[in-house]
C-alpha cells in the first residue's frame, strides 16, 4: 500500500520490554500511562516484548519507528543492557529524528545522547587509567 505524501503524522510509541514476564510489562505500562496522563500525551501504540533479548527488541523497535515519532520508555535499560551500545542506539534514534523520553529520568533524547556519550568517554578514560596504573604497579613491585 502506498502512503500519500503529507498524510503521515508523528506518533507516540511506548516500548516495554522485560524478561520477568507479564508483571514487568504491566508495571512498565502503568508507569508510562501515568506519565502520559500527567503530560496530556496520547500513546498511539504500545510495543510489548516479553522475555526478549534487548538486541531483538531494538531490531523490532527500529522496524516500527518512523522519523518524527516520539518514543517513551520507562528506563533506558529497556533499550540495551550494554552501556557501550547506548551511544550507537541514541545516534540512530537522533539520525531518524526520533525523540526519546524516559519516565524515570524525564530526559529528552538529545540530553540523554550527550549524557551517554560523556559516560562512554569517562569509561574509556577509566579503562586507560586502569591499564596505566596496573603497569606502574607492576613496575614498582618488580624494581622497575
């Protein structure tokens, strides 16, 4: 089916993912519905995944999202459990002009994107420093 130009509108999508079964989905949905009600937001679609690996969920999510959509999640860990994957996911959302907000942080995508980049850089610095410290420690204990 062909879409007519100009008839597409931005949607609000809620993404819920849990490995803990229906109870986890129900709790996330309740939190998102309360958040939406307080903000006067209408959710167009709930994407619910139970016992799904985060990677599989992200693939499905990106298949469903369109440019200018808003994505609401309860926590950024719903997108991935791997911190190092977060900047790439946020870049892809930003590149597709998808606004992301989390009910527990209430931070918009651009702010979260910058925050995740800073965390990644801090982690890289910490790993470099850790390696350097280990080398200094070994040299000092071996008369180096």
